[in-house]
């Protein structure tokens, strides 16, 4: 059985478990009962950029997912098309948690997520009409989609509460330089339905039970961590990358992004070299 088939079988098992749970306890709750989404209006900085945040509040026990959700998570989709006076958006993801459910690893957040956003206006000194859609997966014993429309006017003179956003900004992963990265090397080989990547990261220990998340520029590429080990100061992870085509594909090592997670810390590593 291929890695992808094994994950599909596990997901079917999780769905069956959730269906049985609902059969005994009635209908699942509506998404509106377990997640609330709004925008913290924030402020304009000295560069004329607007710092705001998406605010996601979850009912007890529920979770949602990071930008790279793991083997069985649902990736978030944040679309700001239709906004006025908005040239660009940069998200600042806080360090996520690692969850294990029925042997599957997922990456995300419980209770609350404050996701800071740097919004670049097209015209300085003018309001930003932030309009868009937010699509999330929220999970307890079962996962369900949450689709929300967001619409808020962010004036140039905005001066909303800063503490929650600044706290979330402080929870960002360390950069490779801050963490003392010495070298990141990637070996790539084709497999039947994609690529296998072996990443060797020469970096001081981040914490116990280190997890390495590998990302490609294309979020539709499914990524599974096969194994992660540390020896002689080097953290080695093996991941399988499976595109929608189910075939090997061209990969630029400099486009890979690796995040090391452990004990509430994270390290963001951009690109790697060949061996």
C-alpha cells in the first residue's frame, strides 16, 4: 500500500468513527456554534501599512489548522479579492501546535488564533475596504468546513487595541539565523506518485520531540512526514510530496520551506541546497 493510500484509509476510518459518534449523540453542531471569525482593526504603521489581524475563536476542544495542516488537516483558504485600496497582504502565522489523532499528525491551533496581517494600501492615507472569504476546517471528533464572509473598513487613522496583535507577532517562529542554522541540505528522488525529499538540517536542538514540516510553493501538493531523527547535531526528516497528477514533478530546492516545531518553539527555514 502506498503512503497516500494508507492516509486515505486512515481518513475513511476517522470518518466512520465520527459518523458512529453522531449516530449516538444526534446531529453535529453547526459550524457557527463552534467557531467565531472577525477582524481586529489594528493600526497604521510608520510605513503607511496597516497592521490588523484575523481573530478566530473556537469552542472548547475544537481546533483549526495552520497554513500547512499536516497529513489529515484541512488547509485554510483566505481570499481578499474584492477589497478596495488593497495592494497586498502578508500573514504572520504564530507557532502552531502538533496534534496526533488515530496515528495521524496534524498542525494547528486550539481555543483561539490571532493571525496578524500586514495590509499594503494602494493609496496612502486612505481607508482600506477589507472584503473577502475565509474557509477553514474545524475539528473535534469530526471535521467540518467553516465558510465566512469578512467585510470591514479600516481607516487610515485606525488605532484599535494593539496588545492581542503584538502578542501574536511575538509568537512567530525564529528565523534560521536566530536559531543558529548552519546548513540545510535536501536530497530529492522520484517515487511512483511524486517525490521523496530527505532534508538534513544542521541546527542546535529546538526542543524535545522535534517535528519538521516541509512545504512547497503549491499548497495543493500533499506532503507527508515519513520520519524525523536527530544524530550528531543534525536533524534529518524524510517527506513524500504527492501532487494532484500523482506523478514525479520538477522541484526547485530553493522554493522549499521547512519549519521545525518543538516545545512551543518554531524555526522558519527558507530553501535548501543539494548535497
